[in-house]
């Protein structure tokens, strides 16, 4: 697929009412990763806890995380496993989540505590988390770094649906192993940073509803457009309902939606 066709595909995705509504609701203050959290260490814990939680569970997730965030980072470290299990039980997989919290806390304390994380390269930070934190993968590392550094730090997290369905359709190289999340992320980030999306976002009226940066690539906006398009149009695995296909975009791997 040519670059111009990929740009047109993002515009079509962003123009879908369901996608636009979802992006507007989650751009300035994301319900999964709320913006008013000040401690980057807590952000990294929350980002890891947000994985393996379905959109249907957002209400339960929000209540659980709001309770989690009433505690400081040091208080969470001192909380007993039993109390932490009770706190995190509504998210499911409490033992795995406790293991993640303990492991991530150790990693932060031993490797990041004394550093300004904004000066650590994104790739280095993602790889460090994936390699050293129990229950974390490249996908989790991407989320942790994005939330810790800020929505517009340049990271575009890639979930399994984006890796396995949407990215191949748009002509990006992918794979079945965990590192494929990084492979796709690097391609999407390079593509997004190569184009000025403000004109398209403004044409579709996003500037009237959300705050778009004027001095940074719209990585967060494009990420939200793609992941919400995937949720509304790829997860149902009905290619005949795909707005991209209907618009004549030459998709590269449409059969992946039918599996």
C-alpha cells in the first residue's frame, strides 16, 4: 500500500462517528490512564494493570484504579499481598497482577528511581521493562512508557488486534512473536511522524473538541484513531462492513479479519 493510501485510510478511520466519539472521550484525559496522576511510578504500575481488561470492564476498572490511586507509591509497596489481592480482584488475575506490581516496583527502584525518565530513550525503556518485569511484554512496556512520559511522548502502543489484523491490512510487516508489537510500533511511529495530521484532524472537527499539540506529531491522536477503529470495525471480523474496504482502499490482508 502506498503512503498516500495509508494517509487516506487514517482519514477514513477518523471520520467514522463511532471512532470520532471514542477518540474525543479519551484524548485529553484517557479513562484507562488518567492525566491527573503526578507520580510517574504510579503511572507505570497503572499502565501494566490496564492490560487484559476488556472495554466492557471499563467501569469496574476505573473504580478499582481510582481506589489504587488513593495510595502513594510507597504505600503500595508496603501493602500486603492479601490486601493488594483484595484491591485488584475486580480486574481478574489478581495473583499475576500482584506479581507484576512487585516486579515493576523493584525494577523502578533498582533501575529508574535516580534518573530523569524523559532522558531515557523510549526503545531502551520499553526493552528494559519487557526483559526484566514479570508479566510485562513489549506491549506492556509500550503502554508503561507512554503513560509515564505523557500522551504525546511519541510512543504508539500496539495491542494484539492492531498487530494481527489492522496493521497487516494496511501493509505493515508483523509477526506472531512478542517482538512483533515492537516491529509494528516502529513502523506506525515512523509513518505517523512523516505526515502533518493537523489539516485532516481540523477538517474532521477534532480541534473543536480536543486539544491537539501544534509542535508535535499527532502520535497519540493517530493511535486512538487506529485502536478505536480496530475495536469498532476489526474485532467483529466482518470485512463486508469495513469502511476502508467500502471506500476502495487496497487492503493487504483482509482475510485476517475472517479468521
